[in-house]
C-alpha cells in the first residue's frame, strides 16, 4: 500500500496522560501536514514540514503539542498532559513540492486519521 | 484572514436528483480551490480542483467552476446516486504562502435516498 498511513487508528486516554501519534507519508513526498478535525467541523491546519524542517505552526498548536519529522520521512505528533478539549480526529497529509511557480498545486493525500478520546 | 463558508447540511436528495452545494471563500492573493469528499469510515479524498479563475474542475460527474467575481466554487452534479452519500468539504490553498496548507469549510453532509 503506497498511501498515507497513521497509527494508532483509535486512542483512548485519561486526562493528563501523554499520547503520541505516528504518520507515514507517501515515500516520495517531501511535504507533510497535520490537521485536527472535531465533530461536525472541517479539518484545521496544525503544522507543516518540508523534509525534516517544521516551517509553520498554527496558533492552535499550544506548547503541549510537539511534532517532529526527524529524517524527513515519518512524523510524530505528541500531546502532553491531554485535556478533554483535545478529543478530535488527527489527520496527516503529504504532498510533493510544487514546481518553481507557486501556482502549480500538488495534491495532498490524507491518511485515515487517529481518533483521540480523552476521558 | 482566509476562510471558506459552505452551506449547512444535511442535504437530503432522492436518487437522480440535481445537486448543488454552495461554497464561498475569502482570500488574499490567488488561491487554488478544492472539493474533498469523506465517505463513511474513510479518509479525505480529493474530488476536484481549480487553480485559477474561470477554471472548471470535474470528476465522477461532479463539477465546480472557480468564480472570482463572486468568490464562489459551488459543487454540482446532474444526477446523484446513493453511493454519493458522504461529507463534502470545500477548501482553499493560498498559493502566496507557498506552504500549500489547506483551509476547509465546515463540511456538508449529503444523504441520497433510493
């Protein structure tokens, strides 16, 4: 399977615990994105990597959240001291870089997501 | 800032009915526009896209035209099927930022009854 994979698919944790999610992008894609989707809403951007460099973080990403992409391949998203408000679907997407023209779009391919429930 | 607004759902139609899901946007620069679909239990899939004004994206019988004058990108299909039942998301990418991040609308649930 050459699609984007995410693990685990479901995570139930107690408030105050730390959780870590993993995303494996399509192998030749150098861009990787994390989004969060709450019930009844569209996905919201969290952060973006180009290769191993984290180039943008949303204000939604509080200091309890940290993301890494150590070798420019897979990525992890860690949430420390989880809160009930962190309950959501966490989506990962990957794409290749556009060409020299910024108007050339490259499709983002989404993984199935990790559903987090904080009790 | 950039934003996307979609019509609220759910939209309930009978099979073979005509579908329109409205989408309007606010953006600086020259965004690319997309429709994504999320079938029950599955991840987001790109349905169609348009990268400049007056472009028409089309796929699987769905169409949407990038209208800069009305800042709209309405999704249409002439004859829906039960298998089209899903959640549809309109999204934009602000090309001037060069990150490619997507800004999504809240989603519209489509239910097609046989």
